[in-house]
C-alpha cells in the first residue's frame, strides 16, 4: 500500500516528487493522491535517471518495489542523499487499479483518505504501515482513544498476505468477564447452562485471516494467560471440550493505554506483550498534527453526505484555522462528530469562523473530574464517594453527568472502555 506522503507545503511553489517505476499506472496512482497545485510528479524508469535528475529540492522519491529490482535499489543506496528521500511501497497492479478507480472499502470509503496527512509523524506512520502490512507479523497499535487505530489495523489486513481471509474485530471491554472465554474460543453444546448449541469463537472465525483485539489492555490477567497459550500452541480449546482446534491467524491489537507501563505496574503480562508486539506503532493524537484537520474535514463531509444525503458544506480558511487550534481530546472521532453536527445544524453552505462562533454549543465540553472531597454534585443525602461500592459509584457518576458515559468515566478516573465493561457487568441501565 502506498503510504500517503504529504508534508507542510509552501504555498508559493509546488513540491517536486520523483516516481521510480516501470509502470505508468503507478505514476497515475501517485498523481491521484497528490493535488497538482501542490505537487509536480516526474516519472523515472531507470536508477541512472534517478541519480542524474535528482536535485536537493526534490521532496520525495516514490519507489515501486513491485517493478524495481534489488540490484537497482542497492545502486541507489550508494547515493545517501538520494536514498534518504526514498519512500518504498509494494503496491500491486491490482491494488493500484482498485485505488485509481476509487474502489470502496467495506465502510464505503477508501481508508487511505482517512489517513492522509501533512504531519511528519503521520507520514512516518503511513510509511511504516506500508512496510509492515505485507509481512505476516503481529502488530500492536497504541494511541489515545479516537485517533484511528482500527483504520490502520484494517489497512494492514487489507494489504497483507491474509487480505482474502476473514477480518474479525473484537471490542474487548464490551465482553463480560464471564463470557470472555466463550467469545474468544467458542464453546460446545452443553458446556454450561444456556449453551444449547456449539458456538464458534473469534479465534476460530478468524482462521486464515486477521483477528483484531481492540483495547486489549482491558483483558484480565487470567484471560491474558489463556491468550498467551493460544499464541504459543497455535490452537484453541472451546469451553467444555478437550479437543484442540488448530488456528492460523494474524493478530493485530490496539490499546489506548501504554502497555509497557502496564507491564511495569504488573497489570499486563510481559511475555504476552512480546508475543503481541512483533511491531509496535504509535498513532499520534490530532492535537499533535493540527494541519491534518484541513484534510480530514472534506473527507468527513463527503462521508456524511454519502451516508445520509445531508448536503455537502465547505469550511473556509477562517473556520479551519479555529478548528486547528482546538485540543480535540476525543481526537479524530470527536472532529468527525463535530463536523456532522455543524453540517446538520448550520444553515449556510460555507462554514466560516462566524458560523463556528455562533454554534459554540456544538463543542463537547470536558467534564470536571469529581474528587472524593468535592460535594458540588451531591446533596446532603448522597453518600460519600469513598464509602460507595463500584456499582453505586458508577451509577452516581452517570446521574451527575446526565448519563453521558464518557464524562461520567472521566469524573471517577475510569477509561471509557472500562466503564462500558462495568456497565455490562453490573447490568446498569443507561438512559
């Protein structure tokens, strides 16, 4: 998969990009990804031409590994100034054709659109994903909630050796502790009360393809031990069965918590981390790449229009500047939600700074953290939070924050994933 390559662009002149490939379709592919008003694309066939025509102001050299030999690349390595500008990709002819024809992904949009970037750290991530995807290794994606870890996971699957196999995603915090084993490994008929038929677990469903474990840090230590055994033995035992079932999967995991810190705290198994993380990738927060707001907004407006028919609206420079200055604690997910709200509620076709100011209420305000000594949200009959059980504490937080789950979680120092798991565990009603 061709890494989306973009950097902060000087508005006064176009960036020069060299495309080194034996296929004209590859150059067309690069041109489709990069607007002609910002990029000048030059198609190069031979290594000698790359060296001969290279100039210091060349912004990048896109190298098509599918048509360039190892010997040619070795020759380029002898020219350090040239080689450091190279971005390698292994995009097949079929993938190029699919993308040039705007073939849609399962969510209706090319995931490459959601990960285009002007940020150096995102460019580096896209390049790493392009290198990792074709190699059948386990990957851990880390980053704050809402940064788009699953988008990158899907891209790795889509352009990996198991792309024709199943993609199975598991939201780990949503599985009650009592059902984790059954959900992951399956169960046989009669294994427990209510097991009226055999259930195929997620590991078996993903056989031959990719299993994505989202928020893997939320698994208990007991569950972590069972997953470790599966990865070591490459087989599962459904609940109630003593007959092992071989599984052959690629495992991709995501976590909004730092797994290495959890290992140090004794909350995550070190041996499991080594099994999961052949490669570790960090997805940066949106506040660390504010220029990308300008790229994401048109993608979200088109996406929302296709899903709902809501008229497409544009954001002018003044509006984008304001949105780039926001901290976006919910990252890309929060920006997407905001774009949808303002598209629905604004009455203009072009959203300006004035429009955003007029609709200030559309921004989600961060919830103040409720401290044990803070009685501002409690009446005299409310029990002290330190003396409450976990279920009662969660119910109180939900009531105090009008059942806004994310704000309630923050107020009691709990992650959104954890509070959802506890809500299921205690069967708490959320209005």
